[in-house]
C-alpha cells in the first residue's frame, strides 16, 4: 500500500453502524470520528460522554464503534 493510499483510507469517513439501545446501555466507551469517549449516560437518541472540556451529548447515529 502506498502512502497516498494509506492516507486516503485513513481520512475517508466510515459510515456509522446502527447499534441497538441494549448495546449502548452495556457500553463503557464509544468511538466517533474524533476518538473514544467514556459513556456516562444513555438516552433514547443520544449518548452522554465525558469529553475533554466537559460532558457532551453525541447523537446515536454518529457513533462508529461500541466497547462493552
């Protein structure tokens, strides 16, 4: 793989995976395009996480991965 192919693959946004509410409820961490965050609370349409500059809410549709 050339450096250009590697850079293109790394910067191409990946689609969000639809997770179930049960998977979010069991999650300890979630990943967005900005990185991994610790889960504080799970709501119907969003996940509250501990951010670098305070707590924030992330829409469920933008979460890429979940760690139980």
